[in-house]
C-alpha cells in the first residue's frame, strides 16, 4: 500500500469514528433532555380544534416532557368536563371559563383557572356570499345560526351585537336550538342568513363553497379569557408543582408559535388532526395568527377577566356571583437556569 493510500485510509477511519461518536453522543444528549420518569397528568378538552394549537405544540415538540410530564388528552363535551373536574376524573380541564369556573358550585369547591392559550374567542361569522365592507349593524333584522346559549362563543357573539346597538332578542334572531352536528347542514339548506363557526369548520365551509367568512367574532369583542385551563382546588393544592410545570410547557409552546411560521406550526400539529386536510389545517392556523387569536403568555389578567365577566352577566348566564380573586390563580412561568 502506498503512502498516499495509507493517509487516505487513516483520514477515512478518523471521519467514521468521529461520525459514530457524534451520533451516539447526540442520542445520549437527546435522551438526557427528558427526566427518566415522567409524571402522568390528565387533560380533558372540550373540542379537538386548531383553536387549541399551542397545547398540541407543547405535546408534539416535547415541551411537556422536558418538564417531566406525561400529558394525556381526551376530548369530551363541556358538560362532561365540569362533572369530571368535580369528581377528580381529570386533573386539568380546557374549556369555556363559564363552563368550569362560572358553574353552580359552592365557592370552596369551584375550580380555579390558572392558564390560557387564547387571547380571544375563535369563532367566525359566515354568510353565503362575500360581503364587502361588512358592518355588524348590517345584520339587523337578520337571522344567525349560533350555538348553545351558555357556550362562550355564543356569549361573545351576543356581546358584540350589544356593543353595536343590536339586541340579540329583538333586532337579531339567533337560533340556539339547532344541534351542533346539524348546524352546517341547516345553513346549507337555507336556514339563517348567517352562521357562527370556529375552526376548522369555517375554513372547510369556504373550501367547499357553502359559506364565506365575513367577520371574526373574537376580533370584534377584544381580549377575553373565554377558554381557560382549570383544576379543582384539591388537585391544585396537592399538585402545585405539576401545575407549574404544565404552565411552563404551555408558555414555551406560545413562545415557539410566535417565532415560527404557520406552515411549521401546522406541520407539528398534524398528528392531532389525522382526518383533516393539511391545506385546511394550514388555513386555520394562518387565519388565527392573522387575527391574533393566541395569547403571548398564559397568565389570566384581571382586566380581560372582568370584560368576560361583564359579557356573561349581560347574557344572563351567570349562575352565582364570582370574583377574580376566588376564580383565578397567577402562575408565572418558571424555568431552571
């Protein structure tokens, strides 16, 4: 073997050994990011929707695991969530503030809201055709297919109508009695002048040409913690560190979302929407980012809480007096240096 050949062989061997070392050390480093034993934490959500995108990012990008949590999510109705919170079948609930905290429970057993991932309501008003220069006052004497009266999106819609000088009972007819699964079909069949939908249903309506988004309900109403993470007081008091870690993971997901494109966010969330067209998912994420639906940080501030409390009072859906102090706890994100 010539001297030149020996040198080439030696260099090749060095490169192979260096690559192997980097590979195995990389695997070791990646594993060391997560604690050896993860603590289980159960979350119930009121819907599987792009509206809750930061939660799915925290899962898919490993932000909960970095905190030592094995977060498991189940999807059910807001009514079932309230019962599950009361009897301890879930540790944390993600649903409308009025469905968890503003519930007919005694003060000492009322759940505590400790975090949010959305800045405002995520529903949209759809018409059958585009409406140029849409104005809320323009729907006077019209009909809207809405949701149940005690759902947050419905409460916010009615608040927007009131702010624009319209009575939800006299000036605008809102249908509350159409089951959620039948609302789109009823609209397509000719019922109602407008339809209220969240994502991804709103994007699907546009894609299939049976509705056009004319207004963002959340953008019109402004910042309110309509959807929050809550825990019953027993779990909160005995698992404060777990709640802290969970909040840390949410905060990291929110910061990641601000720094990355809608396409990257939609791609990371794809496993949570296996039956949804990727183009529709991307459209939903882009629309929510455009309307600043997601919050910058998870704390629930007093001012926005008061605005939502006023809306709930105006709707007649507040079953008992509540205050910020007895309903909300502030948990600033905390990271180890």
